């Protein structure tokens, strides 16, 4: 439950606009022109409609205490954290972290291009390579850095990037930094991708093409046909990168995610991933079959070359997490996670709430208009649910949603509570919108 502010009727201006409106501010004063965004943000904040930048008190537990960025405290069931197999509080993970700190300290104290590597990071590279049936791995201090770094590291200005239009921010930012020759294809539409590749190769047979997709997309919980994309890349002399941040470790009988489930282990050109969803730490990696690619990225991919390496405790933690993921216990945890996912999806349907995509730890509940989603999000803390609002431009306009992220150790009661809270919040938000008369995209009503 939220302790702190109570709110009067919401001003309509707090229900409209988006962060896209302030992406390119005008004016000569670089600092002063940030004020427009802050005024809009603070109007939402003052009315309880700014659910971002929150902090948990004791980590990503299934029930946790948290506070917003005004210091208002709440306690509730937690479906906002990315800890899919609940490894962040696993006893062996914590014991490994403590032992590593006592032996090695807490800092790598160097770039991996110099002396920032440790025996743990070297062992982790070998473990990931073996896990993915690849030969070589480069580690990065963050998953975002891995996505940005592999694109910017491989692509030069005359090259081309062909990318699923819903690819993650790190991949899009890497593309924008690398070349102006960026071609987006409709989400999961491999025929569209083929047409783009054919047009590029009809004009340019000399330069490289990097095709980018994800194993599991984090907003829609869906996946492409990786065999089709890799075949297209072979046909048009292109290179495929697959981002496995959200499915590696948490999906599939053996935890290999959609690459394993689609029988593509060792067959994808380049695999990029993050440790922050399943492997209990920050960090990321890029895996390939080529030692030359590994060494090139070490020295021409800036986030790897010019950032400090993973700390010893991070590398040791991730290594232990891979051991658990790759064990019988890991298989049990994935089954528990999947059971929770299926229970949540079923109970949402029974409550009249729709969601996106296929079964995974990501369950995005459809809201529709930004105004409705913001009002729903405002009610969640006071009702006892921590969950994330996702709105334009992260998703299409009018397709706002509440993203629930499921963990293996969520209980049936946690799930039942979350569904009931969401249903109550939705009904109350719909009533508020009717009173305000400002919602231009009313979502389908559900019964109280």
C-alpha cells in the first residue's frame, strides 16, 4: 500500500503527451531547454502519474517495499523486477558473491583490453561459448553495452543494417551511431526482410549487411523464425545478430531459449545477450564462431575496450548462475516459472483482461490509451502491486500496457493478488476517464 500523497481530480494535460515530444528540444540554451520535459514530467509526478525511477528497499523479492522518486513508500506484490528464475536471492549465488568479495574484492580495476579480466571472467567466457555451442565470447559491463557495441563494432558507414522495427534501444542506438543506411522491416516479417535484402544487393554487392533481431521481444513476447532469417543472410551475404537477453536461461527444456527451441544452437552468426534478466547480475556478452571477431570486438567495440571489465563478483555470480541454469535445478526452476506464467495468463483471461504474445516471463496486459494506462498505473501502488507502465514511444501510440514480469518463486496467491488488483485498478481508471471525458481512445470495458 502507498503511504504519502493523495490526489485531486487529474488535470487532462497529465494524461496526454509523451516523451517523444521532448526528444529534440529547440533553443540555443542546452541546459535551459530541458525545462519543457521537466514541467510535463512533474505535472504527472504531482498527480501520481509518473511511475518511473522507483527504488526497492531490499531487492527484487516477490513481495517488496519500494518508494517512488518523491519518497512515497509502498508495499506490495512485485511483478516489476527482471529476475526470471529468482536467482538474485539464491543461497548459492549469494555464497559465491560473498566468497568472491572476500578473496578478490569488489572491483576489476581495469579494461578487459588491459588487465581488467579475472579468472572468473575468463571461465565465464568459456562457459557461455560451451552453453551456446559457439567458440568465442566477448564480455561487456552491461547488456546495453553489448548490444550497442556489437553493432557499432562491426558496422562501418558504407555498410547496411536491416533490423526488426521493434529491436531493442541498444541495437537501434548502435545502428544510428554506425551508419545512415538503416532499413527497418515490419515486426517478424521475414518476407519484408527478404525484399529489403534483395534491393540492397541489387545496388551494393561490396559492403556489409547486418541483420538484427531478438530471440524474444520484450514488449510483445513473440519470436521470429531464426532459421528463415539465417537462411536469408546466407543467401544475400549478410550477417545475423540475435539478441537473447530475455529468453536465454529462462525458456526451453535446457535453458537455451528460442535458439535452442528452434534447433539453431551454433548456427546463428552472432549471438548477443544480457545477464540482467536471468543470471542475477549486470553485464552482457557477444558470442561468435570466430576468434578474429572476438579479438576485433575487444579493440574496436568501445564499450568493451574503454569500460571497466565486469567486477570479479559479477563474473563469479553469472558463472554460478549459468551452472544452476544448466543443472537439474535449473530445469525445475524453468518449469516453475512456466507454470506461473500459464496460471497468470489464465487468470487474466478469466478476469476479462487481455495480454500480448506467447508464454514467457513477460506478460504485457493490454490497456489501450495512454490516459487509461496512466490512471491504472496510479492505482496499483495504493492497491499493493508493483508493475511497470509501458507507453508510447516504447510501444505504438494507443497500445499502452502494464508489463508483468514473472518469477519462478511467485506463489499462486501472488498471482491471484496481482490479477485482482489489476482488474480493480482498470475499473476505477475507466470510471475516472468517464468523469473527465478526455479519453479519445476508450478501451473495452470490463465488468467490476
